[in-house]
C-alpha cells in the first residue's frame, strides 16, 4: 500500500544521493573491502520508510523524528515485528486535522 507514492517521492532522493556520492567521492554506499558505509541523516523521517530504503541500499542511515507516535510506531516496526503484515498500524489515529467528517475518526 502506498508503493506508487513512495516511489514517486523517494526515488528522486535516493537517485540524487547515490549520484552525489558516486560523483564527488567516487564510491558506492558500501565499500566491501573496508566495510565503510556512507552515512545519511534523514530529518523528519516519520515512520522511517525513507530511512529503511537507504539502509536497504547499503547506507548507514539514521532517522530523526519529533512526533512521539511516529517514534513509537517505527520502533515497533523495526524492532518488534517479526514478519510482513503481522500488524496493521495507525500512527495518526489521534490526529483529527485531515478528517472530512467526525465519524471518519471512529
């Protein structure tokens, strides 16, 4: 769910970062010979999906988030969940700003 939207927004970022490090440093995210990784900090990372995508590509990725619900949810996803689709999370369940009508919250 949301794969198309993530690809549209994340792919340009992932491509730009990869291009930058390859052009300026002449290296990939992970150097197999030295074990050294390129570090990337993602501020305002929400649930950490972009952080996860960078880590999957070999970067040493660190996310930073202010919203407590996002921090709890991403910690749960990354450190507790054992398999895909084990749980369904609603991190913005207490945020009423994007609801069309009151009943949408319930």
